[in-house]
């Protein structure tokens, strides 16, 4: 495999921020968002990355942004380096496939999570208290069970450290009840459309998280959309409640990390070659199954 691209530097172009995966550059009234091959789990960046991962995330996000424009506006302005500002042309080879030119919006610092199945931190809380983000659920549900109806479970976004699950009421206190209601509506609509699209392609979207920004006071989708980093993708023909599922996302990485006994705090252990290769294969399978296209590896 090729070496992963772990850091993006563009001499002469001001850095806006470095996230867990994306390096974003300031172009005045616009931003250039570039997906690296970094990979994080439990909100900690791993020491080594997944070659080509940034390209998969960018191309799959672009696919979903295009499919959901009838539901909600998004931040995309250009996806081809040929359409980027002239000062970026010399970086075209680096940026191709993994960079997008986007509108600059005021980020809403809440992750909008919707869950259709009981898994991950939701399962841990339900097993302990019968609730998910404080919302009571029917008794007797099994791990990976389909919920009676999808639930909206927001989280406080953290650039460093761990994101924090919060109640819808707490979100309303932070950003206001009208915006909370609108973001929940949009999140549910995007998730519902994606679930319907993915089902005949053999993928269950168990949950996903969306991020929004405000542009002239109106919410738009930003960051990434319905990728293996931001969603749980399960093999539909292998779904069986009562156990963890065969997934096409970051779950194999989480499973390996937990098996090492790591305490979920930095520094994270270096990923062995077999985990990197398995992750890369799963990301590409998810992309190919959902889009009907093939990316070179």
C-alpha cells in the first residue's frame, strides 16, 4: 500500500484549523477543506493512518451532498482543482480527489446524531439505564436491535478530547429551541432518505452524525456526510440482533483497540498492517456499494 497522507501543508495558504481528519485553509469568504488519511477512534487520532482514506471520505461525501440537495443546502462550491482559485493550482496533484472548496459558514458546535439501531455508546447506556442520551426506550431490546423509530441524540462537539452526548433539551438551551427543532427535522430527513437508498444495496445505516453551519441564518450541511467515519454501515444480509454486526466502517478499528486494553486516552497504539488493510478494504467496499463506482487503491 502507498504511504498515508497524514498532514496537509499548503505554503502561502493560511491554515484555518486542523481537525481530527481534515485540514482546512482560509481563502477569505471561502474555505478549502482537505481530507487527510488520519484516522481517529474514541476521539483520539491514531499514530498511523489508512492510505487513500481521505479520498474515499471526500468522494463519498460529495456523492451524498449531491443526493440530498433537495432536502437541505450544503457547503460545496467546487470539487475539481481546476475550479479552485488560481493560487491553489500548483497544489492540484495533492488536492485532487481529497479537497473541496466550500462556503464559509458559522459552525453549530453540536453533532446531530440519529440512531435507527441500538449500538455503540447507545447500547452501553441502554444496558446500564434503559435510556439513550436520557431518552427512555422499551425494555428488553438486544444489542444491534432496530429501534421502534429512529431517535435524535445530539452531542457536544469537541475539537480535542471526547465528544459528549447531551439531551435534546440541553441542545435547545445551547442553540435555541427553534434551531434545535429545525436541525432535528433536517437530520431525520437526510437519514431517512439515505436509509431508503442504501437498503437495496445491501447496507443498513444503523446511525450517522451530521454537522451544520449557519449561512445568513439558515442551516446548511457542512464537513462530511454519511461516510464510514461518521456512520455505522452494516451488511444487511448478516444483520442479527444480539451481537455486534459485520460492518463497513470504523468498528473493526474500535474492536481491535478495545482488545488491546487501551484506555481510550492519548497516545493511541500504532495500528498493525492487517488492521490498516482491513479498514482500507471496508472503506472502499462501502464506497463502491453505495455509489456504484470504483476508486483506485
